[in-house]
C-alpha cells in the first residue's frame, strides 16, 4: 500500500478542484509512480492526464487539452464509476463538454472546469 495514500490523494484532488492543475499533476504523478496495483496506476495515470489537460485549457492550448483529456478518458473510462472514493463517472461526464467544444472549433467551452467528487470514507483498495 502507498504510504498516506488517502491524505495524498485528498490533497491532490483539493489542488485539482481549486484549479491548481499544475500542482495537482505533480501530486498525482507522485502517487502514480508509487503505485503498484493496476487500479491505482490506471486511476492516477488518468487523473494526471485530466489535470494536464485542464492545465493546457487554462493556458489556451486547446490542442494540448484535447490530447490529454482524450488520454484521461481512455484510462478512466475502464474503471468503476466510483474508484477509491473518486466519482470518476461524474468527472468524465462533466469533462466531456470540453472535448465537444474543441470538436466544434474551440468555441463555447463551459464556464469552469469540473471538480472531482471525493469521498474518503468510501476509499477502498
């Protein structure tokens, strides 16, 4: 098991939800590098992609956003809707309009990036 996983994941998600995507990326990437179980690796890898995608969005690099969000969707969509206390289904649902806006030529993006709903009391390996 990864040391202090719930605390570290909670901190990472807090960064993401406050739109500190660069910091979220760094925190989640450390969890990803420490992870040994497939579920953990896929979750953390997918969240790294999502954080990177929204970082690119904030920097107006919409091609980078599309690339990273697509990779995140690929990783996360294979996981259970609720994974390790994270509502992955809601994250993907709320992120999809960003990819759709990109496909429409980069217009009409949602007002703000999604948040990750996290329920530490439901955390399980």
